C-alpha cells in the first residue's frame, strides 16, 4: 500500500471517527447536543466516500500485481 493510500485511509477514518468524537467533546462541554447530532450525518458520508475510493484503489493495486 502506497503512502497516498495510507493517507487517504487515515483521513477517511478521521472523518468517520475523529470528527464525531471532537463534536462529542464540544457537546459534553457546552451541553448543546445539536453540535454532535449535526456532525454525525456529514462525517459518516465524507468518511464512507473516502473509504470506498481508498478500498477501490487498494483492490486495483492488488489485482495489478
């Protein structure tokens, strides 16, 4: 796996896991849960889209060998 694919994978996982955790911390600190709830939907779609493209490229590289 190339470094570009690793970076794409890490960015996708950060979008799916890291951003909701960040907004969870903000919501816990402020008591306003809309921050967390409104971050789930876009974070999931951004991360999932990145994961799909990253896994597709990994599959292409494995089949090319």
